[in-house]
C-alpha cells in the first residue's frame, strides 16, 4: 500500500484532518506510525462507538500501531463517581476488544491503555501543573465545552480535562490523535499549547458525529437515542421501528447516518452489497453497492423508511452477534459497573 493509498483509506468518511500535508509526510517517512483515541469511562458504550472502531480498523490496515486510551481519570473529571471507576474500566476493557472483533479487525497491533497507569506519574503531573500556569480559565473551558458536562455550577475538574488530553499525546508517544468532531476544540488546544511545553504538535483526525435514533446526538444517557451492545434482535428491531426516519429526509436521520458511517464501509470492505428485503408485491429486494445509491433512492421516496429500518436492524443484529455470544459475562460486569 503506497502512502497515497494509506491516506485515502484514513480520509474515508472523515470530516477534518489537521493537517493533511503533515499526515502524508508522516506516511511517507515512518514505517509504523502510532495513532490513539481516548474514551472516558463514563456511560455504557453503544453502537455509535463503531464509528471510531471502524476508523481505527482503517488505521490498522494502513500499517499503524493503534492505542485505545480508556481514560479512567478523565471519567472522574467528567462526573463519574470515583467509587465505580475501576468497574467502569473493566466494562470498557471487556467490550471494546469485542467491537474490534465484530468489524473483523486484526487486533495484534491494538494496545488498550489505562489512563491512570501513566497519568499519575510525577513527570505527567508536573507537566499538567506547568501547562496550567499559561492556560487561562476561559481557554480551558472553551476547549472542553463540547465534551465535558459543566452544568450551571462548573467544577474545576472540567478545566483540567483538556490539559490532560493534550499531554496524553506526548505521554502515549503517538503521531496522531483521532476523535469525533466534538473533540475539535480540545485537539486544537493541544496543537496550540504543546509547543509552549517544548513538545511537537500532533496530527489531528476527526470524523463526524452521527445522530441518534431520535434525531439528535447519540447519547449513552438516553436509551431511546441509541442501541446498546447487548440489545437482542427483537430489541434492535423495536428501537429501529421507533427511530426518526422521515420519508425522503436525510438531515438528522440516525438510521441513514449509521448506514453511511459504519454498515456500508463494512460491506464494501467485505465486497458485499447492502440488501433491503421487500415482498415481491412491493417491488422485491433492493441491492446497493454504496451509500450514495441508498440515499438517492430514499430521497426519491422509492425506498420506504420501514423497509430501510428493518434492513439496518438486520445488519446491526449481525454486528452485535459477538456480544450475544458473551452476554452472560458482559451482563455481570455491566451490573457491577452501572447498577
């Protein structure tokens, strides 16, 4: 795979890369670059996490070493009770590898890193304190505003969050940080402030957020907006039936968004088509090779929302099969973490 081929794969379905020239130079000069994504151990992972898992699989195919930071201390800074941090970490460290398995990724170059294993070391804490001496309260709050739940009476912990996330790039020894576009302000904070610490800014890669099933951001705290990794086939169908999917409307359509960002790329990687099953009296099955074909037919109202929903439900249930196989074990850990 040439550097240009790798760049094309990494760019697939991304929203922004800062900067693409730096990324291409990295691909041309380093045999095995390192990328990381951090996720705070807060709410239960849901199918929206497949967006970043699939992108990490793209990085793996492009020859990267992938680090997944399970940020336990960041979870505490974002209002997860300290008493359940270890149990939340246990849940995340159980289900995240299974998500990679579900998309068929080779995980030999995936490393799961627990945040507190390096974030409590003297050198790291000293760097956090150093960065705090030139970071204004307004800059820290602005950087974290899309990620941290500040509320009406913001806590100091939320202001520490972006400083730590910036320094994670250094202490994880990575070339790229990847995240959703909601992380953009923190990623730009890192690029602007790491040089003041004498550190090199990293490449930042962002993918779009996908709407939930009720037409807004998919949220772990709103069960109606997302599908849990342990939802069975009937539950998936029921949730899809109730999803916002107005005929001919693409905007805020979580069903189409998940199809575009996860299901179609998976199908294309496997050289398979996306099939919408319909009775012969309604025109029979529809077969699609790419997302653009689906959207065109949907916008033209030649594909009924319910038929689309049921096709997507079937694909999601297939994707979640590995979790059903390990359901008893995962439910036990979930009970301890989220009781």
